[in-house]
């Protein structure tokens, strides 16, 4: 057979294998392609191996990629680039950096694509000096003016908290595209420097939607909703990400009704939501307790063929549980084909909140049986379940198991649950000892839980200790003083009542912000607060309250006057 015939045969074989790689959709197909490459010696072709390594990257099978790579006699820069990129994608940054060294030793010189991947690898490595070394190689090989490489460096330094270095790279760029500008704006936002990000945003010759979204998200995270709204309203074109970012902005700042309003506006503008949008808006319904609206959105999810994945699924589980429909919450949970930690946390938390402590603990046992590792949130729900059911010993065991079996250090919220559990059970001395053993500084929630237990079991001595701590932590919170006054009043110690009231007057403590609640009627959310006279149906509401008061008295209800403040 002549050399030309062999060359033509090789080309036809290689093209056939390339076609197979392009059509490859299953792992067993990738395995057959690998075998064919070795059998025909086609694995010596750089273009083919490049394509094969890229396919291995998609499947996450670096073992096949290494098998093909190690059998090559002279891999070129494109093969090295594909392998380095795949290693970074599969979170093997050290191996990616090692293969860059092998590449240089083999006398193969890098391209801009090499450094784009290497800079990303440096972002995954905790040692900052490695990134600086790669930056030095960028200069050495003449890519200091390459836009993609420099943009990657801007992002690398910003993510590492080196905003000065990030800005220096940006300033030294001879040419910048919209992505370089957007990356620098995002860098300032990550550093919490909204002023610099806004100035740079105003200087941008061209703005893409990613930059607008970054600004909205940046203002949302510092609670400046008005500025976020201003940017959103000024956007020339809004895509799905923009609408979702604004919904998340309202949700992040606990403006859940506004989040629902943006979702409705989005639908009126014929913008189709995605799974991320749906998960966010379902979560907003959960916080509002808007069951009817939540049901409508669930129906919308099913009607429009959304994949009820772990994110939408966990949001639905949480929404139904918080809205009082535990049966629907369980139904969604058990219908999910795939369940991640968030799904388990949502259902365990839902069962705990509804007082089904033993069922919550049983669900936790099922979770452990399926080898899903719990996190701190899981144990908050488990300990809360123990608190609701008064399972003191079980709670103690779970609290110890958290650190012993799962190496989860207890946080303030876990101590809070334990203090609440012990206090409700009347073990106030134990609760006080637990607070004293804390490595963390106890906050107002922990001392408040202890105070609540003191009220329940009428322990004025420990209650005074708790109030003394609380007045330092939250000097303007009238609730703790109120609780102490009521405890003294219940046992007719009016002298102490007068003293606490005097202390409140001296400190200028008063109840400034009345509690509020809301209900959902006919798809609308109605909010109420004590002494509020702004509701449109005010007269009807007070008329019904008066009727209820009369009926309660006729039924023999006698109000308790122990609470005097």
C-alpha cells in the first residue's frame, strides 16, 4: 500500500472518528471511541485527540482523557490546552498547573487560551503566589496586552480580594472590551466598593446586561433597594436574568410583595421565566404565607413543563410547609426523583415547625440512611423538633452527634435551640451552664430563650441575669423589660414593677414598632399592625372585632391581667 493510500485511509478514519465524537451522547459511546483510536493508532493525530479530550471534559471522565494523552508521542499546544482546560473544569487545578510545566519542558509554547485556563486554575488554588507566578509568565510570553488573558487576571485578583492589583491590570490594558469593563465593575462590587463601581459604570463606553445586573445585585446586597430599582428601570433591554435579579433583590431585602409584583410585571411583558426565577418566586410566597398564590405558581410550573428539580422542589416543599399545607409539602418531597440536602432540610424543617417532632427525627434517620451528609441547617431543624416535643435527652444526643459524627462546629443558632430546649423543660441551671461553656459570644436570641424559660417556670433570679445581659445587647428593645415586669406583676411584687418601669423611662425605652401580621385573600396580601388605621376595610374589621369580643364574654372568657405592660 502506497504512502498516499495510507494517508488517505488515515484521514478517512480520523474524520469518521471525529464524526462519532461530535455525535457522542453516552458514556459507552465514548469508551468505544477510545478503543477505536488506540486500535487504529489514530490517537497520534493532535486534532483528533484535542476533540476527544474536550468530549471527555463534557462527561467528566479525565481517566479516558489521560489515557489518550499519555499515548501521544508529540502532543501539540492545542492538545495541552484542551487537557489543561478540562482539568480546570473538573476542579483539578494542581494537575492543570503541572501539565503546563510538562508542556514547557517539552518545548511547546503556550497560547492565550493556555493562560485563560491557567488563570482560572489559580483562582481554585488557595496559594496566591501561584497566580502571581502565572501572571509573570503572561508577561514573559508576550500576552500582557491580550484582552481575554488580562480580563481573566482582573477577575482572579478581584476574587482574591486584591482589588488594587485588579485595577492595575485594568488600567494597564491598551485596549478594553465590554467584558473587561464589566469584570472590573464586578470586582469593585465584590470588594464592597459601590462608589468606585458606580463611577466606572458611568465611564463605560458600552454596557452589557451583565453589568446592569451586577450593579442591581450590588445595591441589593447593601440594602439600597431604591438605587437597585433605579438601575432596573433605566435598563434599555431586560432579559430573564435582569428580571430574576430584581426579584432576588426584593426577596433578599424581605420585600416579598414587591418580588411578586415584579414577577407579574415580567409575565405581562411576555418574558418567560426559567427555573431560577420560579424557585425565587416560590420562596417569596413561602415568606408571605401566600398559599393560594403559591399553588397558582406550582400549577404554572407544571403547565409550562418546567423540570421540578432539586431547586424548585425544595422551594415548593418549603413554601407548602410554611403556608400550613404539610400534606402537599410531603407529596412534593416524595414525588421528587432526585433529592439533595436542601430538599431534606426543607421537609425536616417543615415537620419540625408543624410540631411533628418524631416524624422529623424519623426523616432525619432516613436521610442518614441514604448517606446524605447533614449540615448546620439540618441540625437547627432537628434540635427545633426536639424543643417542640420536649425531647431533652434526644436533643442532647443530637447536639453531641453534630460535632462527634459530622464535625460540624455548633453555631449560635444551635446553642439557641439547646438553651430553648433546656429552658422550656425547666432545666434553667443547665441552660445557664451551657451558655457559660460557649466558645462564641451569646447573642440576644440565646438570652431571650433563657428569659422565656424563666417566665414559663417563674424563676426571677435567672430572669434578672438574662435581662441584665439583654439590656446591654439590645438596650432599646422593650420586650425584655415587658416580660420581666409581667413576671413581677404575676406574683404581686409591685415595687419591682415600679423599679423596672423607672429604669425603662431613664433609658428612654419604649415600644416603637408594633408587631404586624398578614393574610392572603382572593390572591391579595393584606398586612395589619397594632393600632393601624390605614386599611380600607377598617370599619368592617373593628365591627367584627367588637362582635367577637361580645361572643367571648358570653362564652365565659375572662381576660388575664397578669400582663400589665
